[in-house]
C-alpha cells in the first residue's frame, strides 16, 4: 500500500511541475511574419559568379538557377551535398543573376530527416530555418532573415552536441 501512495505522490509531484495545457511555448519566428509580396515570373538570369567558392560550384549553381525562384519571391536556394547528412547552399537572384553565399560553409544533420534537422524555406518568405550543426559543432536551430543582399540572424535555439560513438 505504501508503494502505491509513493507512486501516486511522485506522479502528482511530476504533474505539478508541468506547464498548464494552455500555456504559451517559447515564440519562434514564423514564415508568415517574414512574408514578401515580391514574385519573379520571368526567365531566370544567368548566374554571376564572383568568388572563388562560387566558381568552384559553377555547374551546381548554373543548373540550380535554371529552375527559377523557390525562396523570398525572386531568389533560388541552390543546395549541394557534402557527404551523408551534410549540405551547403548559395542564393541566386533570378532577376539579376547575382549569387550570394550562405551564412555558413555547411551544416551537418546528425540525424538525417528528423525534425528539427534540415533547411526549411518558402517561396513567399524571407525567413530561412536551419536545424543542425554548423561546421560540425554549434548544434542548434538558427533562423535567418534574407534582406536582399545579406543574412541577418533573428533567433537561435541550441541543441545538444552530437557525439559519434
């Protein structure tokens, strides 16, 4: 009988520590808050490669830019793989052809295909959500706003570091 009472006490103590069902979770940036009304419907401009890094990914950028905008109305996020669970990207302006670098060289996804790991973006929003480990460390969920010429970090949430066995 004492064991039943102890279990009940432990369960009630645990439940007392939980937030109420109607409590508000920590606010994270929403794509809708970074909406853009800009839309480019023309033929994508030929990418202008200005850095050695961009030139080393020439074929990937040229092929990716042909597909037209998929981000922020007139931009194309062009991703490239760098191994299992790793990706980098560039942003190409479909209207002008200007190519921009990502805010980091690459991001690792220690658990591929599992939220919160991955890149998430929308064609009508300037918000980019990145979940993973930047340069094999600094694991977290990073929210960037695209200003039209550079990345601005708007929020971060740290995740546990991934330790391989």
